[in-house]
């Protein structure tokens, strides 16, 4: 494995660990009959094509398209875990709003600071 691949893979691995992931892992960890390690490994296999889809959607439709895919995958996860509710829907909408605000506001803040 080349140095470039190792470093970019490490950076990607660090990047995908986020609060959304932690929340979902907390829910899954509550299922005592499930092996966390097996769930992560099999889930990673499922996520690869979804990540490739996200890259293609982002390239073609930008942040709004990628955010749409994120909301749909969040809804799918909630549906699978049996936790679809109005509360979860509002939380997802608020998170999506903050993501868009962050993407739009971050360049202005960084330009003001640097």
C-alpha cells in the first residue's frame, strides 16, 4: 500500500467518525444480541456503494443533492431500526438546516479570519 493511499485512507477513516455515526452506533450497541464489530464490518460493505453514489450526486448536484441523499439514507436507517417518528423527522430537518448553514457561512467566516 502506497503512502498516499495510506494517508488518504486514514484521513477518510477519521472523517467518517462523526456525531451522526456515534448516535447510530449507540442505538445499535443497545441491541445486546448484536456484535458491534460484525455490524460495523458488514455495514461498511453496505456503505461503499452508497458513498460512491454520494460522490456522484455531490459532483452533479452539489451540496443540496448530497444532503438529499443523506436525508434519504437517514430515513432508511430509521425505518430499518424502527425509529421513524415526527421527532426524528424534525431532528433530521434541523441537522440538514445546520449543515446547509455551515456550508454557506463557513467560507465567510474563514475569509474574515484569514
